[in-house]
C-alpha cells in the first residue's frame, strides 16, 4: 500500500523544530492551555486546546491546564468545572498538571516588590479613567503620572498597605514604570495590580489586590517552565510587555508565539457577546445547541473526533481569516456517517394505506444499522397495513423528474416492498390530502423472486400502529448574516439573529428508539443526523437535529 504523504508542518511546529535543532529549550516542549474561568469555552478554544495539547503530544512534551483566575468579580467554580469537562471530552488529559494563577499570588506579589525595588514600578493614585487620559494617543505621547516619581520606600509601603486592605477599590493601582512615549500604547506604564475587595473562589478573602492578566500571564508561564506560550494573534502587541517583565525579573523566559484566532461564518466568538445571548434569553443557556460553545455543540450531537479533525484541516495561520461553517459540518458528517446507527423516522407524516396487505399481519423486517460498519449488524422493524410516510414524498400532480410517490407511480419502501399509488383521499372541505392508498407487490420483499426489480425511488416509512411520538428540535444557524457583527449604525449583532433558528415538531419514530439514551446519535434515514437531548422523558425522547444529510462543502483530500 502506498504510504500517505506526511502533512507539512505549520509555522509553530517549524519554530519548535528549529528550537530543537539549536537546543534552545533543551529539546523540551512544554505548552499550556490557559482559560479564564469567566464563561464557557467555545469552538475557538477547542482549536487552541487541540493545538496546545496536540503540539505537546507531537514532541513528546507536556501541556498544563492553567486557569487564569485573576479577576474574582467575573469568575466562578461553575466555569472551572465546565472547562475541565470540555477539555476531557475533546480527548485530552492534563494528568496532574492542573494549575491556577492564584497558586502563584504570593510569588507574583514578591515579583512586584522586586520591580518596585528596581525602580520599575510605582503606586499611582490616578483613577482608571485618568490613567486612560494620561496615556495619550497613537500619534501623541502620554503624560507622566504625578505619582510616578514616588520613592522606592514610599511605593513599598503603599503597596504593602494596598495588600492589607487599607484602601478602597479604585483608589490606587500599581503600575510598571516603562515609557509614556513608547509607540506601543501597552508599554505606557501599564497597570500591574488593582484593588478588588471581592471574595475569590479559591483564595477566599486572603487577597484584596489582584494582578492584571498582562502581568500575571508571562510570570505564570515562567514559573511553570513553559517553553512555547502559544496564544492568539491579538496578543502579538502584548508580546513586548510579556518579554519586558521576564527580562526585568531575570526569570525563565518562555517564547510567546501568536496564531490567528478562529473565525467562522454565521457565528460570534466573543465570550462577552455569547454572555449577552444567554442573559437576554436569545438562547436557552450556555449549552443551547445553537451556541458555538463546546457544551452546546456536544448537546447538539457534535463529536470530539469531528472537532479535532476540523482543527487539523483548518490548520494554524499567521493572519486572520474566516472559515466557512459548512466545513465544520462536513467534518461532522464524515464522522457521524461512520458511527451513527440508522433509524426510521417521519417528521411530516402522511397516512399511507396498503389496500391489498392483510389487515392484521405484522412483519418484522431486517433493517441495516449502519452500512458503513457491518459489525453493527441488523435490527427488526415492524411493517403493517397502515404506514406513515413524509408528505414531501408524495405529489398528486408532480413535475417532470419527480420519481417519488404519485398517482400511478411505483416506489420502493425502504427494507420492504414496492408499492403503487392507486387513490388519493382528501378532506371534503379543505381539499387537503389526508391519505394515499396503494397496492404492494408481495414478491418484491428482500429474498423474494422480484426483490431486485428496479424502481426509480426509495422512500422511508414507519408502521402507524407501532410508531412512537417524539419531539424533534430542528436547529439552523443562529445568525442570518455570514458576518453577524457587520451591522448598520444603531444596530448590533443581535439584530441578525435568525428567527427560524429553532423549530419544534412532533414526529413518528420506529419503536426501537424508545430506549434511546441522552447523547446517543442516529441518522434518521433520508433526513439527517439527530442526537438524543437530556430533556428526554422515558418513552418519549427528544431529538436535536445535529446536521442535515446534504453536504454543501466540497473538500479536496
């Protein structure tokens, strides 16, 4: 068998390969995934998880899970637990390397003291608003704080008193002393610590000062001896500050590498905006199947394999781009096609009566569980005189090339017989079609003499007296525009919400689905892929449509 060509390296792996050649990090690769526990993870985080854990695995290295819990106002244990569940579900294991920025609060405080002693940090009494005004603009240098030249002793005393809780929120901050004329605005004396008298979910009330992300992140990387600190492109402008702290503190120097964040059509990827959707009841929680959150995708029926494959296909870019949502659905269909069991279900039922079929006869027909996996074998489905078929599979006055059921037309019932339409029964008042009557050819069942007789169409069905009612939730994309954030003046992204993103219907399903369990995935033949929702009651399951059968994305392998 011809070997498959090895996939080319992405630019991050090229950097690591070069580092290993030169021995820059002692041929060690140690990455980390550093989420903030202030919301649920979304598919953009899934890409980062796959990249960080995958890179470590590729080079026989390690990857830490570290929570950046530096803002107690927005953080919660609920988010910590959900993040760990998502990472595990995606198939990754951080083993015993679960860390928190709060693990290092004492060390980070001592690092700040070192900066003060070196004359590189000072306590400032300006408000956050005043600091912004003093910072200047891209074209004009900033103005130095009137508190910038406090003595080292005075700064040490005030910083200690900030820690002890003497000052109210917003009255003082600790700032780095760098350069108020620096072309990079982030280098104009950034804030290192602010006062927040709020209980922390891990440290309680031990601290009332908390480090800023830009200060804490690099030092946490250093403490954990991270070699390659992989982050998204918006942090490229933060890298000089990241490196400045490391240099001034003379500690282990990780290498920050930026890659383009994931952008997908018809989707918003901002945690703040996703939170708006939840809080303003546009969706039913973080795990609403219309949300791009990992828990929402999981509830909808996405598989971890499909997300990992998606991350692998889109690769790692240096510049921002937008990925077509159809590619994500393509990856999902490829995976579900291999693993989802086939079942019969009718979403828009039309009664079909087989006139020449015995009234009381019930046959148990063999149906394939998954043609892509013969090990799944066969199941029995009941067949009787009265069936339900899809309304879309019958037309009284069909156009040319309509090969499904019509007066005088023949079709095959999946796994069953060839039938021919003989009569249409309508409502006398409305003219609505209530029933179609047919005859069947008993010689056309599998194994019978005419089982190979050809007809132009095969349709699905369920036996009316054996079918169970179920709820189906038909999901579409949450936003109507490819770029929901491109709005007219006076409007925001929520004005682009798709009013038809969820439709709820009652359908009929084959009886074997009565025992289906939450999270199980099925292909409803000729309809799409569905997942059992946690809202299901015993005997009446609820199914989320995961994705339709039609694949609009063509990918060259």
